[in-house]
């Protein structure tokens, strides 16, 4: 029997501030066309867990295909803590030898589902929704969202807020709704943001998850069955 009911009976409110933009580690701009064997011909992108060392430097990462990658050169990124694992979208060069070069990364928020309360009610401001899928190794449920973003000089520190709300559980079917608070951020242009839900604990193969998202075209739902 699934343990999901036991877990979510005591969960608190947990929303995350969206990290906007890329943490650029090296330039990825090509100013002219290159043939199939240029510097960027072996560049690929993978969702992964990056790991920092005792100095807070990125030393390695493990992709959602369970491929462990050790970097050729340690990377220091402002704001990362020592001995910590972060989820991110990594862009790196496929090695022709044992060395791997990390070009840039995009941090991915990992959220914990919550139950809304009177003091912290569910907010479902509309957003764009591209896709939802389970990581190849079964560790995460992932959402690709199309947020409308911009900068307002009078409210420059405004950040959109995302989270996942638990609606109900019927047997082994869990129903969630995306929490999205526009929070005064102007809607000038589209930004792709990723949100992950950890499946490492309290989920079992065969559990079904349905996510509801309030999009600009109305409520949309997607369902996955955990492998």
C-alpha cells in the first residue's frame, strides 16, 4: 500500500521563489555558422543534481539518466552552499576524452506539496504550461512552465511564486493544483521556468498523479503514472 496519505497529512505550506535567468559560466554565443565538428557540436543539456564541495564549488553532477559526471574544472557560483545538492538544468560539452566542461546552468526549484490554509490560501494566477514528465530515473516529477515576466522600476524586487497544492488522494491517485502568484511582476515576455517535485520518498511505482494548472486558456490537467 502506498505511503502517500501518511506523508501529506502533516505537510505545511511550501512555495518557492522563481529563480529568473541563467547563471552564466561561459559564453555560449556563436557569431557565425560552424560545421558539425565545432566547439559547440558536442554541447548538450540535461536535468541533473549538481553537488558542491566543501568550498561551495561545483565538482560533479548526476543526470536524470543516472550518469555521474566529474568536471574538468571546479566551478564557483555565487550563492551556492558547501556540501549541498542542487537541482538544475546543466549545459555541458560532450567529452572526446574523460574531461567534461560545464558551459552554463539554470537552477530548478524543487517544491514540497502543501495544503492551503485560511492564512495561506491557494493562488492560481494564470500561466503558460508546456509539459509535465517523470524523470528517466523516476526521481522527479517535472513541469515546464511558460511564465510571463518583466521588470517594473517601481517594484523591481517582485518575484513570482510557485508551489504545488495537494487537492485530494483517491486510493493511489494523487490530485495536485499548481500554486502560482504573479505577485505584481509585469507580463511583458515569456520565460521558461522548470519546477520539480521530488519522488524519492513516499511514492511507489503505479501511483498516479494528476496536475491541474490554471493557464491563459483555462484549467488544464495532465496525468502520469509513476513507473
